[in-house]
C-alpha cells in the first residue's frame, strides 16, 4: 500500500513537472533594428503577420507598476495563483449567471496565451496547475517579460515593445503615465483600440487606472488630471523604415531577432532626405537609383546606410552591397602604393601621351593629352594614361594583392584576368568595401600622427554595422603592412584639390571649410557614378546609376554623385582637420620643374616628402647644353671652340612628351637647333607615337574584304621639317607640320622607315594582322 502511494506521488510529481510545455511560445517574431541609442530604425513583420517584437531587456517602471495594479496587484507575493482573486471571481460569476471574471493572475494569463486553452472549469484547473509550475521554472521578472512580449494589443500588434512604437512612436522607457496606463488595460480588451464607438470605454478604463495610481500615492492629483487629459491614439502609426536594406541584411543574418546597430537615427534620416531629394531631380533623366553610406573613421562604425530609393525601379537592390565597375575610384590606392614603394614623388612629372596595348588603348576622359603632368595633379584630375603607366611600373599582381589586403573582397579572379584595366574599371567593388578602405587609410595616418609614429595593429577591417563589432584595444607596431602614413598624407593632399561641384566653388576662402579629400569615378558605358570623400572623422560614399546596369549620358561621378556627397557632408559636424604625419616625412631638395630628386643641372626647392621619396630616381629631364657665343645654336667640341661655348641648364622632355606638353605650356623652351657645321652627336629628333614598338597592328576589313587604312603618327622636335615615309622601300608620301599618314599594308611583317629633310632616319618593324 505504501509502495502504491509512492508510485502515485511519483506520478503526480512527474505530472506536475511535465505539466508545462518545455517551450512555452513557439511563434515567429519580427526582425527589429535599433540604432546606437536604442531608437527604432525599422522592423519586419513576423511570418504569421503579427507585429511581435522579440523579448527585450528594457524595463519601464511606469508600465510595470500600472500593469501590476490593474491585472495582478499581488503578483510579487503569490505562487502563481491568487486564491482570493479566484474566490472573488467565482462569486461574481455565480451572481451574474455567466463568466464575467476569471480571477487570473499574470502567471495564469501567460499560460493561457501560451496554451490557448478553452475557458472551461477543467482547463481552468489545468491552467492553475501550469501556473504553479510556471512560477517554479521562471523568476517573476521573466514571467513579466513573457507577458509583455506576447500580450495582444489590438489588431495584429502583439507585445509591449511593438505596441509602444505603433501607438506612441517611442520605446517603453519614454512612455508617460497615461500611455503606460492605456497599454496596461489594453490586453484586457484589445478590440477597443480600433473600434470608434468603444473608444469611450477604453478611455474610462484608462482613467480609472490613473485614479487608482493616484490613490496608491504613485501620482499626485495634478499629474493625474493632466494624464487624464491626454488623448488616446486615433490609430496605429506605421513603424519607421529608415534603413530598409539594412533591415533586410539583418533578416538574412538572424530573422526574428533584435539587431542593435551603430547607426545614428538623426544622421540616417538626414541622409535619406538628401538621397531622396537628389533622386527626385535625377529621375527626370532616367537615373533611378542611389546608394549612400556614412562611416565614422575613428571607430569604423556605420553611421548611416541608404541602400537605395524606396519606390524606385529595382528598389530592392542594395547598392551598397552590389558589385559595380570601379571606374577611376581605385586610383588613390595605386598612387599611395607607388609613393610608399619609392616609385614616384608627389610632384614628379609622369608621361601623359598616347599608349597602345594589346586589346587595350586607354584614353583620358577629356580625349586630350598633356605630354607630362605632376603625379599629384594626374591623380586630382583623374588622368587615365598616367594611372595605367603607374600600374605597369608598380605591377598588376602587386596592386591586386594590395587591394585585397586593403579590404576589397570582390577580387576573386587572378591579377592577369584584370590586367592594366584594373585601375580603370576592369574590376568590380562594393561601396561597402570602398568606404572601409578609405577609412582605413585615414585611420592609419591619424593613428600614426597621434601615437609617436606607431601604426595600429589592425588597419583595414570591414566597416562595423552591429553594435557588438568594435575596433580592438590599441596595439602599436612600427611596421606598416601596406601604405605608409606619408604616402597616405600626400594622397589625401592631392585628393583635396579635386575640383568641387559648382555650388562648392570658393570653399577655400572660408576658414570653417571642411578639409575633404575626395575622388569620383565613372565606369565604362556610363553605368556607374562614384564619389567618396574623407575627413579626419568621416568617410562618405555615394553610388548613382541604374541598378539594372542601363547606362545614361548623365551618369558621371562629378556630375551626379559629387553633389550628393557634398550635401551629405554639409549635414555632418566637422570637429577637426587631419594631422600631418611628420614622422614619415622629411624635407628634401626637389627639382622645381620636374619634381624629381635634382641632378647637378636642376633648379631645386625644398619640399616635405614621404621618406620613401629618397629611393626615387634623379631627374632625367635636365641636361647641360652647349651653345654658341650668341646662344642661338647648339654646338659641340667637334665643330666649335670650347672656350667660346656658353653652357646652360635646359629642361628637355622626350619628343612625344614634348610635342603634347608644349601645346599647353607656352613657356616651354625647345632646344635650339644645331649649328649648320655641327653634328647632333647621334641625337634623334623623331619618335613614333603609333604604332609603338613590338605592338601588333590590327587592320580592319570592309564588307568587300578589302583592308581599311590605319593612321600612323610620329613627332618631330622641329615640326616644320619635312618627313618622307617609306614602307618596305616603297615611298608612301611626305608630311609637314602634323606628321600623320594613313597606310593600308597587307598582313605580315613590314618595315616602316621615315627620313627627315636633314637625313635623320627612324624605322620600326610592324606586324600586321587582320580582324
């Protein structure tokens, strides 16, 4: 008998233990994103169509106090069931002849919401049992949180967090007494919130609770009267949709969860306004999509994220994460790498002349050539020819590896696949990666300046979106994995000189102007317009175009992306200018005309140059020339007495560079001609522009199969000299002034020979192939 009693007790104990489901609520939740100050940025409705926010750790004293007083005054002391409340409810039901009160505690209401039992006496008894078990499994605060998360608040609003935002547009910690009281009574009759004729009933319920709060000493009489004067919400408000593409990104990472982000709600709202305004202007030109992002340089945190324009065609495409052709937006990284490698100095002249490569003929956007241009100016003007030459000298493979190390995640093919086009749009990049790369440059230089010429250990992490992402504690290193501080400084100084949009003209005249290093880019076919700007505190990145890849004549970085960039910067607070990294700079003598290290014939000036500049070559453009007594002609010791010679330093460019350079530099002095009786010491006054040496010449055919002509070009130091053209000993013609001649050779190997009227000759073998 005793054994049976033990078995019975055991079974009752097991029954009690397992009376409650192991998982109370098996329901889907909304995906919710908050900014750095826990302000709601947006939410996605749960899979079952309910606005049900996941449980939150936030607490509201006013709401919890009002809830306890209205629903369960003895919640903190009872074991899950309040016998007095059940007895009182039983008497009320008997007197009414129907169920008018259930006497349920908050614990019992949580069980009912979780199990959805019918309201019958047997199920009421089971509900009591489960409530007792609930109290053993969870703390009072956890039970209160379960109630707040799953209580109905009218329509498809479930849970206090969603209700607070839907009805009052703020979080529960900011609710007033009147708002808290309304949300406390609403689960008891959630249908009243939407039914116009019953709103008076809801108002009376709320006000009775406010009086009760006053009577319990929780409010004074004046506060109570003021609270009772507050209106109840007329309708639910739409939840914010400030960062819909970021919300979608969060859904992919964790649907039905709360995501706390680094974004700042006020900055996000301003960026949305800027982007929307510009879209309204650009859509008239059938330019439909814009993406913009703001990054905090020092913390690497994303402050604003506008992935696209809601309501525009292809609005669902997140242009911050989309892969798009780079255009010229990578040129600053190559320039900085070349500086750090000791390949160039900032003002060193680089060639800007026609170049012809196999299957690749780069051209400047202006379709013109300068002949020679300072390297920093070539960057600020975004000239393509100098950039390609720089990449050729630096090495495609090396630059490819550098970009990957800087954080460019889209270079999935080997360097040979991109070739020299890598710096002109031959690769794709994400705007997200791009702003991280520019921020890493500024952060690295700034850290170096402020930490005794040390570098940060982690230099180029991807931008941080989620609040748990933070830069590691400072860790110094004397080594720079890539890009030195001095090279970065010169790069930003060059980028400061990029011509700003018309509305920004004269910015240098204001002492409060923003020191912005910025760069634009335009992809081939006018499909992508880029603009990225960097200050000591922020990086702003903008992409403009059509998400479907459709090109338009106006999709040019300086025309459509730059104005968005500067409008965004106008809304950002500028606290400081970037510091000069003197630890990686030194004063050096530099040739004043060529920008190279001076040779003995160079006029020179002192410049602040990055340390790697000491490894660059000596000026190749200044030579000593020997002139006759009248300084009109060049002479040599074979034809002129040395004691009568005049010796001068002369700035001389190679013939092709010179031909283009002198057209835009009126003060350029060409070398004097040789005196008649003197020999030129083997110097050659002519040079080929096209075809270039060792390059195959492709000859097109017309519809009849006949070869078409191709124009060959040469330059002469003295253009007025006549040049006689020959192909395989066959005379082709004579040129004077402009030395260009159309030829149509058959396929195969040919010898092209040119002789000027003074007998100087140049020749070059060409390999002709037909298409």
